[in-house]
């Protein structure tokens, strides 16, 4: 008997006594949540880490690039640029070397401010940049910039906490007097020539190094604190910045961008991926490995079992019925009933198992005296809309099988049993 038939006839049968300690094999919602609790907690933890990493990455870039002329944040330089403009200095912003070159060509005697925080310019382009004007102020130079502009200058580490006096003959430094304490410094090699250091730290390092060569002056300022909004008002920072950059009527404010980088092909996936993606993926992999170890060990070692395993037909039938009922697969359940019924009906009307569907329907209709359309609806066309329709349809299929069995097993007309 099919699962749907069992369900239909169950109310008419006397229920068998159930043991007091019988437990349903269908898992409850609470048990399912308890088993999936670890995965829910792991997913929530990974999501929390991703949100925190995104917030940290986004917060570090707020306010704009460091020392940008239009950046009013602490790391920007908008305060200095506005003061220079109020004093009559024409400040031209440049984002590429080509823009800086065009701005230098339009002015008679400009000053160039250069700060490359990300190292976009190559050594050759740095040399080209320094040759645009007669006065260049380079802030926080990296190793490549020092090798291109002043090979005798190196890094001196961080200065002491005390403020530093100029102790040099450069007019801009003398007018500034003292710089704010701390910050990066530069060193001058013993055999270097044409270099002047200002604001010494007492260990052979300077906050400012100037190089004069063939009528050009390149001023290297080791730390950005002299120009940034949050520290420019300390000690003589403002005086030094204004005297370095306001000595002429035109100032080119050049901060290199990605447009200065030579294009060698499309960016790779690693270059386009945000920085927080890699640690998040590593964390997810670690969590997955820990979960596999934890879940793999909790059931103990594997137990050998002789195969094949014999499963009773009633258990298979009950298992399928539970699966169909849990997922609401009424059409799958009735299809299973119809397939079995068609095979049995074909045998009862004398057809082979390979007979076509229409042949079986016509033969059953002829044997039972029913309309072929009704037989086809029960075996093929009818679609149950709910559990009540599914039970009714299973009853129709069962009734059709019984009618076919009676019609094919009844004695022929005119014959009487003894």
C-alpha cells in the first residue's frame, strides 16, 4: 500500500498502543537551532569583523589626502593655503606632472611645493619635477626622492621632544626661529657638498636640508608637521612654511596621483581588492578549519559495518512519506503512487511493463467501463492543491486498481461454478 493510501485509511483503523517512552524521530525546531548554533555564531562573528575592518579602513581615509590644499582635516593643509592666498600668492593645484609643467610654463618665477605620500613618481620623473622651477620645497621625501635630488642626504629617525633652533643662515629658517618638538629628521653625509642643514637635533640630524646647485634651490623638509593644519601654529612652523612658499607671487601645489603612474596593463584583482578582504578571508578559513575539527571529532571514530544493510520496506515507505510531508511535495508523492499503480494496472489488463501510457489508460477504461478521461485524470492529469486533495486522489487510484482487479478476475459470461 502506498504512503498516501496509508494516510487516507489511517483514521479508520484502530491505533496501535504506543509505549510511554516512545520518542518522535522528527527533529524539532529547538533541536535544529541547537545544532546550527555554532554556524550562526561563527557567521555573526565574521560579519562583525568585516564591519569593524571596513569602518577602520574608511575612517583612516576620511578628510582627503594628507597636505591637500582643499583638505580641512588635521592632516590637510588648507589653513596654510588660505593664508598664502590672502597674502596675494596665486596658488595653482596640480595633480599630475603634466599639470605642474603647464603651470610652471605660465609663470615667470614660481615656487613648487611637492609631497608624494604614496610614491607615485619614479626617480626620473622626480628629477624632471625638480627642474621645472628655481625653488622647490619637498616634504617628507622617500628614499628614491633623496637619491634623485640629494644623494648625500639620508634618514635621521625621529627628533627629541625638545624644540629646535634654526642654527643656519637660510633666511626662511632664521625667521622661523624654532620648530615644534619631535618629527622626522634627515642626515648629511660627511663628504657631501652644497648642502645646508637647519634645526639640528644634536645627533647630526636636521629637520630641514637645503641644496643649492646652478641657481636652483631644493629645500627638503623632513616632517609634514610644518605644513599640516593641526601643528602649523606650533612654535615657528607657520613662519617657516609661509617664508618657504610665499617668497614669490606664484605657488604650484603639486601632489602626485594615480594619473602619474605609467599604465602597464589593467589593475590586478589584488590591487582592486580593499585591504580588509584578506584578513577577513583568513579569519573565515581559520573558523572553517576549527569547525571541521570540532564537528569531525565529536562523533568519535568510525565504526565498521558489514554491507549491504537490509532496510525493511515499511521503514523506507515511512521515511519517504515523512520527507514528502515535511517539504510539502504533494505532486512528488502522488507521482510515486501513480508510477506504481500504472505498473500494476498494466499487468492486470495483460499488457507488458513497456506498454505506453495511452495503451494502459484505454485498456483499464475498457475493463472497468469508465470513461478514458476519468482514468487519465486519476493517473496523470489531476494535481492536488492540498493534503485533502492528495488523500482523495490516492483513494481514486486505489479504487481504480480494485475495480480493474475485479473486472479482470471475474468468471466469463455463461459459465457457472459447480
